[in-house]
């Protein structure tokens, strides 16, 4: 359909000009589409790109791919847990008189903490914790003098976050405990090897972190523990390594699977495996979105304890945890806490 509009004035009359309504509409739509495309391209160019530390090449590279975070069913992370365990060991290898590759504690913390000497070997090559060691884990939240803090990280390792945490811990001469997921160990074995060789404790968080998989029955929990234990062995190159410390996904207390967890915890204990939860947390799995928020959540939950096990995460989307960690470390030092790992609860150092 065509219509006419007035054109330029010529003399005593207007020249009429025919206009095609369909062409006008198509032209308008095309202009809008072009404008949207230009805006999208501008936004894409301004989008921040995550820098990822490449362990293999020791360089900074750009990685836009990210990693699937196949978990975060941790609704129980908002609770202060009351279980704790301690997982580390130092055992001299006997045959050749040589020390095996190891993870040794640093020299001395600014708090005055004395760590195991550099020549102590920590192979974790015994198959079970002793009764006395299990009792030490039971008392991990008990009053401590001097005060102590266990920095623990769940759900890693990931290339997006774990290397930065390791760099920071190394620069601060602090050892931590990493509760690793078996599927991420298999994906990032070099990171687990680095954790181990730099003296951190490699503990066990199951293989999948999928509640529907791991919590079918006690056997499935133990199967995931064993599978992750083997993944750790493969990553660090020590087939006699035993993680010996397990953290239930979501914690060992409460929730839909509370009864199953209690029963499984007893089975693990009978096998000489400790289970550890936490009594403080940063809230990095609670949706807290700022450094101040994470720091304040940590202080709120930790300040009343002399023995603190703090829950944090090094999953792919937890870069904010790394950014908050310097303030958490500073708080602990300023308040007289010594930094400990699960190794410090063992009798075989």
C-alpha cells in the first residue's frame, strides 16, 4: 500500500512524493539491529578476561573457557560445624636412606609458630590413623593455647583460583589443608603435585560432590573416598599415599543425609580415617559478593574460638576468596593465631 506526503514547496503548490511503507519499516528494523550489534561488540571488548596461571609453562596466559562448577549443593555451609580432624604425617622412609619428595612445613611464622624442620619427610604411607591421632582430630575445636587456625580449602583444584592461593601462601610462608575433589584432581594433577610438594596437606572431599551420587549409601561414600585417594596418588606420584582425612560434601552434620553420614562416619573411623568439618567460614559459598563481606563473615564466626578451622573454597568461581585471604591472614597474625595443617595433629611427625 502506498500513501503520499507533502514534498518541497514549489511555487503555489506542493510536489507530492510517494513513499513505500514497507521499505521504511525494513530500513528501521535494520538500523535497530545494527545498533544492537554495535552495542554488543563494545560490551564484549570491555568484558574482563580472567588471567590464569599456567603451572606447566610458569607463565601468565589468558583463559576464557572457565571450568564447570559441578557442585555447590552446600546449603549446610551456612552452619558452624563442630567436627574436625587432622591429617598429616611425617614418616622417614627406610631403604635407600634418601628422603622422598615431600611436603615440609616452613620455618617460623611471625606468630612464633615452630614448624617441622625441612628434612622431615611426610609421605603419608601408613594406612590408618592411630586411636590417639583420631582423638586429636576429635578435639580440634577444643581450647588451644597458643591459639591456632587451620586454613582449609574445598572443591579444588582449579586453574582459575588455586595457583593464586598457592602463590600467596608461599609468599606468606603458611601451610594449609586442601580438601580436593577427585574429578578435579584428575583434571589438574600438576596443581595437586604442587600443593603436596610445597608442604600443604592433601585431604579428601570425595570424587564428584554430587549428593545424589555420593549419598546413595555408605558404600558409595567410601567408594568416592577411595577413588579420590587413588587420584591423589596418581597426581603426586606416590602410590602408597593415603589422605586419611575426609570432609563430607555439605558437612557431616544435619541435612537430608544426616543419618547416612553418621553411620558412614563411624565406618570411616573404624578404618582409621578421620572426618573434619569446620567451626568458622568466610561465607564464600553463601553468595557473599564483596571482600568486606567475606572478611566480616570470617571474623564473626572465628573470633570466639582459640582453635579455628575455617572453611573456604578454591573452586573456579571463588577468586574473591583469594582476594580476601590476605586480610584473613593479617587478622589471624594480629590476634595471635598460629597457622596449622592436619599434619600437626599426627603423632608421626
